[in-house]
C-alpha cells in the first residue's frame, strides 16, 4: 500500500513519539551491557515505490561482546560503550549512509530483546541466576531468590548445581571452538580442518574426539554437496558446448549448400536469357535458394539461444559459490557471538561457585536479624564491591550478596551505591577490599 508524503511523515513522527514514551517493543534510552541481546532493524524509504523497504541482510539479532562492541554486517565492530539505543541507532544510520553512499541515512532502531541476568548469593533461600528487567531493585531481587535464608543447612546443592552447569558450559565452549574451526576452513576453501590447540589439547579426550569427528563429517558432507551442484552445472555447460558445436557445423554445411544452389541458379538464369532454359526451371531454383537461406537463419537463432542458456548456466555456478560464502559468513558470525556469551557465562558461574562454596558453612540467624546488601558490579573491566540498600536499583549482570548484620564487611563504609532511579548512576570509587572473583580456567584444563 502506498501513502502520500504527508501521511508518511505523520507515521514516522508517531513512531518516534511511541519510542520516546517507552511503549512495549519500542527502543528506549538505555545503555547496553556485555551479553545484552539486541534486535537491529534497518529500513529505507523508497521514493519510486512510495514505501519503506527492510534491509534484513544488514539487521538481525546481535549480542554485545565482553569488550562492548556489536559486530554488524558491512560496518564490522561498532563500539557501544556508554551509548544508549538511540545513540547506537544514529551512529549506525550515519555509518551506513557513508559506507553505502546513500543520499539520506536509513531509519535504524535498536531494541533490547534480552538483558544479561543478575545473580543473588548469600543468605537467601534460592541463590542463583534471575532475569533482569529495568527498574529492578535489591529488595525485588531478594524476593525473587525466595527471601532470607532461614535454615542452618549448608549450600551443598547449590555447589553441585553450579558445578554441573560449569561442566556443560565448558563442553559448549569446546563444541563452538570446533564449529568455528570448521567454518573458517570452509570459508578458506581448505582441504581439511585445522583444529586449534585449545580444543585438541583438552583433557576430555572422548568429547574432543566426538567434536572432531562430527565437524569433519559435516565439513566433508557440505563440500560434497557443493561439488555435486557445481559438477551438475559443469556437465550442463558441456552439453551446451556440444550442441553449439553441432549447430555451427550444420551452419557451415548450410552455407555451402546455399553457395552451390546460388551458383546453379546463376547458370540457369544465364541460359534463360539465351533462350536455352525455361522460366519454371529458374523459379524452382530460386525457391530452393530461399528455403536454404531460411534454414540458415533458423540455425543462427538456435545458436543464439544456446549461447544464452550457457551464460545463464554460468551465472548459476557463480550464485552457488556466492550463496555458500554468504551462509558461511553468517554462521561464523553467530558462532563467535555465542562463544563470547558462553565464556562470559562461564566466568560468572565460576564466580558464583567460589562465592557459594566459600559461604557454605551453616549460619544461625534469627528472622528479625537485619540483612546487609552488597553489589558486585563490573566497572572499567574489573569487579567492584559496594554496599547497597533495599531501594538500590540494579544493573544487568550485577551480583547481589545478602548477609546477616554483624558479619564482617569487605567494603568500605562510605562506598554506598546510589538509590537514584537511574540504573546507570554510580557513586564512589573502587573500594579497597572487593570480594576476589576467580579467573576463568582455560578450556584445556579439567
């Protein structure tokens, strides 16, 4: 459906009003955190058709990497540090305008699909991971985790659960490493896969062997499929060459027949002038020459069709190769984003495992005992621990520690997080004694 220009302007204005009002599904002013999953939508106004056209090949679902970048088609890595969704959308629009050479920048929207979760540990009934939503407070996080810890039982089940999840994440990391190695080999048109030492040197030999066998099987199957497609098109090209050769030979024979018939016609015409031959004989030869010339034109037409079919067959060969490269590039992009997510999650689970296992000793507290809250938050690439209150707003990826009053605190008394509604507000400097978090172990260690 086409709309007049004034109606189109009104629709665009209404969309921006909805975006500013925080309507569901519309991008809000937010600052992205690592491992945030976002949806990037790009549309361009087409004046010739009077409609918006989506650029699905450039948009899609992306995950913010730990180094605060988004990897987008054509543009590559885009830095999103301390940028809101509107800032990122404007930057992408201008970058696409310069990169593609457009007169007007396209319309770009950035919408959060999934925030990084928060984690609640300490004296709570159900420590673990919980989904984040804007405006979440410490008190709400305490409610999500089942309230205060009321028994004296050790957190043995939590340790087992986190340890099992950590094993799964490490196995997923190895599988993604193998998949990326296979995709790299396919993109490079290599004859075999070169698996990195990070995979082959892992102590879990049975899993490594399984991954190598599966990726090698997929590599061979996809290579054979592409070879079969190209071989079929090559055979069809050979058939076109044979048909064209046959038509060319017939055209040569037709030219000779025309030349002979024309020579005979010229002789009969000369005899007719001298009164030796009849007019009917001359007319018969003229019809023969005309028929041969028609057949010769038919041969030329057939050769032209064969050449066109051969060109189309060549275009199909190139399309098969180009489509294969495009699919492999998209798969590689998604695999690397998933690997970043798994590594980040693995680091968090190891941190939680250290926290839970270190605080598994039974603690007798009364139900009236006051709770003390602390938040572990990554700032400038390092974890920082600060005091918090029930009304403190959380950010994606925060770790909330809940302990009964009277237990020694590892943070400075003055390092209290602000209770202001802005989720991006931080106060104070890094404390002198943040809770140490374990570094992720390499995938090659058990």
